[in-house]
C-alpha cells in the first residue's frame, strides 16, 4: 500500500486529507504493449467515509445514503483507474474521479415543486384518448340491432 501524496479538495468545505486516503497499485489490463505484464499501472484509491474525521454528521449521512452501493462493507469508497498506460496519469484520474463522486454526492438535492399540466397538455391528452377510443370502436364487429 502506497500513501497518497496530496489532499483532495472536494468543495463544500470538504478536503479529504492525504492521511485518510489509501492507494494501491496493481497490474492493469488494457493497453501497454510488451511491458503490460511487468508494470503496475492500475491505481485503486480508497477513502473510508464512515471513519473520516473531516465530515459533519449531515455530510456523512448524505454520503452514506447516496454512495451506499459503491461503498465496501467497511464503508470505504474505492475508485479504480486503469485507462492510461502510466501510473501517474491513472493516479491523477483516480483522484479526479474520487473528488467528482464525493462532490456530486454532497450536492444538496433541489426541492421538487409540484406542478400541474398546462391546458394545452390536458387538451392534447384528451384528444389522443378520444382518437384512440374511436379507432378501437372501429375494430369492433358490426352488430345488427334490427
């Protein structure tokens, strides 16, 4: 396990300290040519949301709720980067993606305001229903009421 070098600024007053990040490197799939099986270029960056000391209780609960499926059983958010051929670029990519994920999860949800459909929309819907009913009535067998 290699220690991450710098803190990650996320926004909303949250900076993930380097001391809370864990970084692992491993062999990557994908491009690499002849050196693909001897150089560890895949970077896995982890941050334990549950044990982090930089989050307020509200921020922690929001992260746990929104990132729940992405967290490990111990509450760690792990981001893998392996699209580049160089470890440094994958490291930067993992850090950027970690910041984006946390920023998106911390963004407050916009309140939903109930609205009503406009008159034109209601008229279009009723017209469609009338036409649909007429086409279905036209398919019925003809009855003799004599």
